[in-house]
């Protein structure tokens, strides 16, 4: 968030951790206490949504996807670890590329780019979606 704010973008974030909210506020970042399964922003209030390591901790990825598509107007960028991460204790579910693509299509979105970034300990999979109706 700090890097994007430095680039002049208006950034808002959510977390379920009160400590993270306080830390972000000390840094001058706009972060709210909120659950990703019940996002309280107005529909279509963001041009783009970015999530990192969000879906691997979601209790219901379908509900989270629905929340994201409700508040996003144009784009959604998702960065998730690859299956080497599945052995981690806090991971609930890792969606495959095909599962993300099918889920997106059911909600009127399309996967327009997919790429991986090797971070040594894990490979991040990145999914860039565009709304079909914008």
C-alpha cells in the first residue's frame, strides 16, 4: 500500500486484525477493520481491486469472489502462492488457475493475463481479470 500511495494512487485496504489497522494508520494508510467475506463498500466503488494471499485463507472463496466483483468496476488482480504452499497450516484452500477462470466467468469476468513470480520459498501465481461489462 505504501508503494502505491507513493505513486499517487488513492488506496484503501481492509484487514481483520486491529493491530494491522493501527499500524497502517500510524503510516498514514487508509485501512479499515473488515472481513473479506462481508465487504462494506458501495457497489462498483473501485476501478481495481488487488489481493495478495487472500484466497488461501478464505473460508469461502466463492463468497470472497462475489464480494470483490461487487465492489470492482473494471479490474481484479489476485496474487496467490502455488501449491507448494498447501502444506502450510493456515492455508484452507488454493484455487487452481482453471478454478479461478471458471469462477470469474460465472460472474461476468474474464482472465486476461496469468503469470508467475518465483520468490525462492514460494512461487506466486498472478491472475488479472477484466469485467466483461465495462
